[in-house]
């Protein structure tokens, strides 16, 4: 599956109406807030939300940023997967 980045969103599908997306917004210096993760019901159960979070985490690592989770999926993923410990704000 191919993911693209546009502005503050990683997505799959058409940019104006993606099938799956994770959205973030800049906060204070060095921190971004993961605000929303949405996956079309037809694609659920395929690990796409995690793939989107993987892209966001990779971006954060490249840019030297930390992620503050606001979206319920990201909150749960940060609790479940230790691979994100290095990008969790306050973690």
C-alpha cells in the first residue's frame, strides 16, 4: 500500500478524500500532536492505521520531533507497542 504526505497528513487514496489518513498539528517546539486517524471501514483489520502511525513516527524521527497523542488510536498504540517509545512526548 502506498502512502503520501500532504501538509500535516499522511494518507492513502485521493488527497481530497483519502481512504485512510493520520493527521497531526504542530504544537510547541519539537512536538506534534496526532489529532486523528481514520480508516475506511472497507480497509479495517489490515493494519493500515498502524502503517500510518509508522509513517508519522518515521517523520518525527527524521525531523527530531516528539508526538503527543490526542487521537484514541495513537494513545492505544503508544501503550501497546514499545517501538514508539523514542517519539512519545513525555515518554
